[in-house]
C-alpha cells in the first residue's frame, strides 16, 4: 500500500513539473511585416521583430533561432548550422496545436530538412515521407549557401489544420538539431521529441 501511494505521489509530482515547465516556457510571437523568403539568407529586414532564441551545440558553437508568422504561415530560421571541423547540422521543427494532450496525436507534426524535406503527422522520424516538393510547407536543403549556413522553414497553418491564429492562441513548439553521428540538441534544452509536454509554448 505504501509503495502504491509513493508511486502515485511521484507521478503527480512529475505531471506537475511537466505542466510548470511548459508554462515557464510560454513565449510571445510577433507577426512579421514582410514575409520571409525561404532562401537560406535570413534577411534582417524579413526577420525584424521575430522571437529570437539560441541553441548551444557546444560551449563555443551557438545556433540562433528566429520565429515569426503572418496570416497564412509560421516561419522558423536556424542560423550558423556549420562550424569548423564539425559535422554540419540538419534541423527539425515539432509543433503541437492542441495543448490538452501531452502525447503525440493527430494534432502533432514533425518537419525535417537535410538533403530533402521530410514530414509526418502524429509520428516522427517517418523517412518514407520525404520530398523535394513538399505540400503545405517548405525549407531550404543541403547544400547550404557558402558562408551562410542557414535554414528557413515556412509552414502553412492549413498544413497544421489551423485557421489563421487569433491573438492569444497557443501552440507547443520544439526544435532539434542533429548530425550524421546522431548527436542531438534541443530547444527547450530539456525537451524530448517523444514527449510534447516538454516542449515550449508560444503565444500568437
């Protein structure tokens, strides 16, 4: 009986921690005045006013992230995906549009860009769905522009089965960087692709 009660307390504590973590990661998005082009350039004008984040790949290698949106799409930019004598990075975006669930569902989406664009709904690492001409979203792919190792994602709200989000709308969002050696880095830093409850929350 005591062991059962202890297990219940531990589960309640972990659930509370996940909820508190997600709430602490709530960040405000601002709409763009000039919709970014998916060309890997990360123009300062296009990304002016975007939400700016950072992922620390190594103590010296930091990857910048920017997030913004317009009436039809959400945009994500990854900057500095290459570093001397290190494997180049591919980028992934994970989105969950229903915060009432903590697991992967039909409202959870995975987007990957490397040599082609891969996607899945309700699951991740679905390599059978990769294309150079994805429907409803796009991202520039390898090889990256010399001297500008950046990736830009454009994901339509229709792809996410959303209307243009009203102010105050919330979604879960996470980013993952990886290389050929399967070394992964996340934002939020303690996020896990398997557990949407550990992702950040952004507010339109």
